[in-house]
């Protein structure tokens, strides 16, 4: 008997044993997964998707708000840096 035949037989025996031992949990997992995907599909049918016009309007509003906040943060950064530079310049004689 060759070593490769013995190794192959051991692997096949181990795989068959694993299949017998873990068959029930594997089947249960498959059933739970299937039920989950069916529930996801059912819930996705209930979703109210926005129209293209609503999507454009919302995107425009968000873009404008982000630009305004960016400008405000930039102005605050500039103002605080001016205040701190002037304050430290006077305190430390710079």
C-alpha cells in the first residue's frame, strides 16, 4: 500500500465523519440563511425610495450646507489663528 493511498483514505474518512457530525448544524444554518434572505427581500419591497427630483434636491441642500460649514470653519480657523498669533506675539515679545 502506498503512502498517498493511505493519506487519501484518511482524508476521505475524515471528510465523511465531519459531514455526518456537522450535517444537522449545516442544514440548520442553511435554513436560517434562507429565511433571513427571504425576510430581507420582503422588507426591501416595503422601502419607499425617493424620486429622482427628491434625490437631486436633497443632494443640492447637503452640498450647500457642507460648503457653508466649510467656509465658517475656515473663517473661525483664520480668526483664532490671528488672535493667538497676536496674543502670543504680545506676551512673548515676538
